[in-house]
């Protein structure tokens, strides 16, 4: 398990397994946000199995599958809504953490400075500079 905090209330991670959930809960996370489509992963990591394992520990579980290269504004809105509804820190995961970082950045356009939206993920190797024009455009709409 490789948790990469972007803020005190939001972290991203590459794929997690049910066996990681007790440590995630112990680290203080209250919500798990799954950005991975089931078609990319083995059955034991599919949404129903992950949801059951998370909820058995009292963790909230939200599935917001993001298809690589096909991110939609519905994905961004769902990510933002899940983060806003969380009762504590959120851990979002996908294959590498990149999609979860992108969704976070786009969901926070206009709420945080663009430099933060690019810079915080960059500390963990996620390069979002290519999103600058989109982040700036979304910020103007807020």
C-alpha cells in the first residue's frame, strides 16, 4: 500500500486490496473512493468485493470508475460530491493514483489556486501541467 497525501483530507494510492483496508482505517481515512473500472482488474478487486470489505470495517465506499483517457465531467462532479460528503479523510485509488489526482484537481478548479492543483500532485510524481488550461477555464466558470 502506497498512500500519497495531496492534502490532509485527501490522498491517492495505486490499487489497494481488501487486506489493506484495516491499515487504511487505522490511518484515519473514513471514505474510500474507487476510480478503477472493474474491467481493468481481477475479480477479487472488483467494486462489490472492495465495497463489502470496506463497509465491513465501517468505511464509506464510493465507486466512480474512470476509464483511462476517457475522463468525463460526470466523473469530476462525482469525485467532488464524494469528497464534499465525506465525514473525514478520503483515500482515492486507481491503477497508479494519477486518475484520482486528476479528478481531485479538476473537482477543485476555482476552489484552490491552479498552482496547488498542479503542484500538490507533482510532489508524488503526478504531472498535471497539461491540465493547466482546463483548470484555468473551469476556475473562470466558478
